C-alpha cells in the first residue's frame, strides 16, 4: 500500500548495498512510540544519515501498526533523508504479509528456530511475496547465544552460523540480507566475562557469501556504562550488564556487516531520561516534562551511534 505522503520509504536492499560498498553500516533502530521515532529521525536529519526504522511484533501490538505507519509518514514529511521501515523478527508469513500490505519497505522473516530446510521454505515464501512489491527481505540463520561464558567449539558450531550453509541459504532463497550468529545476543546482559565475537567465523561467512552480500548484526547494543549509571543513580537496579564494545563495529563493517540492530541502548537512554526527572522533580506530573528529556537522551545516543557506524553524511 503506498503511503499518504509524497516521499516514499526506501527498501533496505538499496541502503545496504550502498553501505557495503562504502564500508559503513546503517543502524536499525527500534520504534515503539512517537518520542522514540522523533528522536531517531531528528538525529538522522541533523547528521544527514540514512535510517532504518524497525518495528517488532511487540511494537505492533503495543502501538498498533497503523499508528506506527502514520507516525513514519509524518517522519518522512518532516525530513529529507532516506528512510526504510522494516519489520524486525517476523515469525511467520502472515505478519510479513501484513507489514508488506501496510506499506513497510522491508521485512525480516526469522525462521532461525526451524530446521534448515523449513527455514528456507518459509523465507522463500516471503521473498516471493515481497520482491514483486519492491520490499526487501532479511532472514536469520543460526541462533543468537545467551550469556554463556565458555562456549566450546562444538557448541559454537551448533548455534553459530555455518558459512557454507549461509551461502546455500542465500542462493536458494534469494534473500536480500542475512542476520548471523557470531556471539551477540539481545538485551543488556550479553557477556559474563570478556566481550567476545567470533570474527574468524564472520570472515569465513563473508568469504562464502561474497563481499557484495550484506550481513546483519542483531543484539548489537553497546550498553554504555554512562547510560546504565544514569538509570541506577535514579532508582534503577541494572547489575552486571555488558554490551558489544564500540571498537568491534568497524571490524564487523569491514567484514560485510551493513546493518546493526540497536534497541537496548535506546531503552536505557529513554528510561534514564524519565527516571532522572522523576527522581529530581517528584512534584512533576506533566508527561511532556519527562518524555521530552527522555526523547532528547535517545536523540543523543542515536547521533553517537550514527558516528560510530560511519553513517553520518551518507544520506
Ligand atoms: O532485533 N533487535 C531488537 C529486538 C527488539 C525486541 O522487541 P520486543 O521486546 O518488542 O520483542 C535487536 O537485535 C536489538 O539488539 P539489542 O542489543 O539492542 O538488544
Ligand atoms: Ca531468531
Ligand atoms: Zn534482533
């Protein structure tokens, strides 16, 4: 369905192909409400950065898909950067179809919990529906590990993405990008000890799929100590959190990662912003007085991400 605005959403395929060539990555930022969306789009606008806005099944349930699409239309009308609207972790064909029919320019079909052949069949079904409608498709192969401390080599082989399988998967599905498992995980507690990603495997995956195919890194928040501290100083209890060190992103980008998913860091910034006002001004009860600072904090972290990922000036 075309959107009610003169500016159209861009498929992620175009943005990611360009990023691969330029050896930078696009952040994909999760949107759940108006303030988060405004923060992300203002950051992209100020730094002239293309953006991927992503919506999870949970976000659709919380905010209602139509509200989110209308908000994104407003974002298109008030910006001049390329914007993609992407479904994050679609679990079946129906949710992907609903998003494609609703006007999304990109969907993820996450069949990673299924056996290889079933994952392929599911992805192929979504690709066959999406491509004639100019919608890009991301799939996932391998499982994002939990907080495991010492994953053995054989365990890694079982859960991390296998390079030869990745190549076969891409060839047989015609998918546009692939989320891979190399040691990241969702949320604020990614590593028990030292942060470690399997870059050797990433290099093998890139060798197998070719350097013109975009890879996607999920669970890529950095969980900055400063943001956790603002939360904890204002009443939160977030202990033992650890994210992906920022130095790792340029290495990942050199090895074919063109999309980097960020949700947790936005949540931390937003929550810290709200908590601070709540603690410092207990008599305040105007939602704008705490949502405004929370939105400003998210904008700051997104601007920082854009610079770290090298997306600034690429619009
Ligand atoms: O795919 N994502 C975002 C996951 C969002 C989940 O949303 P719901 O709670 O609505 O299901 C990521 O890869 C983000 O990784 P991060 O490191 O930021 O947690
Ligand atoms: Ca998955
Ligand atoms: Zn994810």
